[in-house]
């Protein structure tokens, strides 16, 4: 994956120093429990809006790269179904994405910089664990 840490993420202004509301919500942390959801958000930090097909391809490719296995079109289809029936609804419910089922597009909502930082750190920590 490219360098989302250098890309301009859609972020809300810092405000008055109060903690971002999502960091105090259980829904936010439940949304981050899935590796696929964390990777999807990380990807959207760099690419604010993508189709479900693009996201399924990226996630299946990412999985193949980290596991060293060859992913098939059936594997990508399975990830797409997981996106549609589980991951996208949970992320939308947590207020992290907007999903347009008619247009089949997923867009990152405006995020407080600390929320974006938590997302980045969670994926980067995973990468560190894999290389150790």
C-alpha cells in the first residue's frame, strides 16, 4: 500500500482540544475490531471514495500479500460479501464511512485527526508484528 501517512486525510478541525467524540464511543472500537475494517479505513484515508469492487480487490490483495497465499476470484467475492453484509454497515453505523448502495460507493467521513491517527497506528502496528 502507498503512504497514507503522507496523504491528506479528510479530517475535521482540531477544535478546542476536547477529545473527539468517536473515541469515547464503543461503536468506534467495535468497528476497529476487524482487520478488514481497519485496513479498509486505512485505505480510505488515502483514497477518500472508492467502489465496493475496488475495496474488495485491495483487501484480497493485501491479504494475499501478508499471508503469502494466492487469492482467487472466489476469495475476492467472499470479501465483497463480507463488506456488503457486515463491514460496511458497521462502519457506517459508527459514523466512519458513508455507503451508497445504489452507486456502490464508499466514502470516508470527515475524521478528527486523532481518530485518523488511531486507524493508522492500528494498521502500522499490525505491519510491525508481521515483520517481527
